[in-house]
C-alpha cells in the first residue's frame, strides 16, 4: 500500500532522481518539480502528503516556497534539504514549520523515516480558485550601478509595456521601493556600498510582497542561490537572456497579483 505522494523540489535533476528512486522503492508515490513556482503549482493541483524542498532554487526560493506551502495547507509535511551550512537559514526553515532540515549529500533513508506518516495530518483547507490576472501590466524598478546596463534594462521593460524607473545603487533602490512601490525589482547583485544581497532584506522589510529578480554579472551561482534562499524570486546573469527575463518578470507579476488577491 502506497504511503502517500511526496513532491521532490530541487533544481538539480540528479538529486531529484536519487530521492525519487529511493522513496518510490520505499512505497511512496513521487512527483517532481524543478523550482519553487512549479512546486506551488503541484501543491495546489495534487495536494501531496509531503514535500522535500531544496532551499536554493530559481523561481521562488525555498523559504518563500515553504511559507506558501504551510499557509496553503498546514497538513503537508515539509522536509528541507540544503547544500549550504547556514545555521540561520536552517533556524528560519524550522520556525516556518519544516519537519526537519538535512544537509547535502542527502541521506535518503533519514528523509524517508521523517516522511513516513505516523500521525494524522492537520485539517486541510480548500484551495481557493486562482483569480484571473494579467501579467502585462506592472511596475519594474531597475537597480544597477552601471548606467548602460540600467538603460538597456529600462528600455527593455518599457518595450514590454511596463512602467519603469531606475536606481543607481542599493540605497537608491530601497528608497525607490519605498516611494514608488514597484511590483518587481531587477536588482544587481554586485554594487559598491550596499550590494544587491545587502539591499534584499531592506527591500522586503518595506515591501514584503515585492518580487525581486537578482541580476548577476558573474557566474557565482552560490551567491545567487543564497539570494534565492532569502526570498529573491529568480536570478539572471549578464549578458541577459531577454527571453528568459521576460518570462520571469511576467511570472513574478502574476504571482504578485495572486498574493494581493489572497
């Protein structure tokens, strides 16, 4: 008899495959998602018994995904996995309701033991129907210390029909969020003074529902993933893939509308 459905959420396909093989052999039904946004769609549609959730992912970081899963249905057990030895992140995950936090490399056996249902789940709430929303309208704040990059990103956003403003550094970006209330912020990671990673918690402090997409001029994926774990919605690298950026901003705008409709 199947023990229930487990959703495995990790942007590394090898990690998903390893966990899926072990948990399926242990009697669980398994589904997979490659990022936080996909995870939320699976949770709404399939209502799994449990979720194994990586903290470092694009399209909605692990902590933000954990918050939303717990708010949607507190009866879904969530086990967090992470490749970063960050005690503060682990503490936050546990405070948000994670059953356990495991470091990578993963012990599939330990995860299976935590997920094996031994208690009756908490009452579940009905999923609210998603409101109709258009991602075509929105405000985008571009924060980058390079004038040419900032100008190109602003021009691109205006071409998509979004209201756009620019800020030249981290403090100006925080002020822009406070004064203009954008829906999405394109935030350069590496800026002198207050960096994008440093500005991220300040932006969320004044506008917690703002979606932040990190823009990185380096291939430092670890730094980008740390930003995702702390609540950034997504990240892109320079030179920018504008097709990907367009999809990311559209998705972020839609998620912002859904947040405001709750």
